[in-house]
């Protein structure tokens, strides 16, 4: 596991998206959680494809401003964690 202090901030209302800090040479899954621990977004990604997030749930609903926790699970079982903040 890689314990990280990674933090990012983006503003969807300004047309920004967050580019997820994945290793392009590996595939895996990213999961994003609310401050209450509720899964709000999850996506599987292949090697060599960038992943972005626009601050919405899986059903396309805009999430409120705040800090969200994320975990990237690579197929080799390594994990990367951090926080991303949505500004509205």
C-alpha cells in the first residue's frame, strides 16, 4: 500500500475536470467516497488511458462542494489514496 497525502482541487462550474493520478502502465479501479464513507463514484480503467472525473455520481448527479476521499486499486493489489476537493 502507498499511503499518500495527495490532494487536488478542481471547479466543475469553471469547466474543470480532475485528472486522476494513475500510473499509466497499470490497470485498476478508482473509487471515490464522500466524507461519510459513501461510495459516490467508481470506474475501472485500462492501461495507458487517462482517467478524469467531473464531480458527478455514477448516475450523473452533481456532487456538492467538499472534500472527497479516493482510493486507486491497481490489479497487482497496490493501492494509492488521497483527497480531492470540489469547489462550486
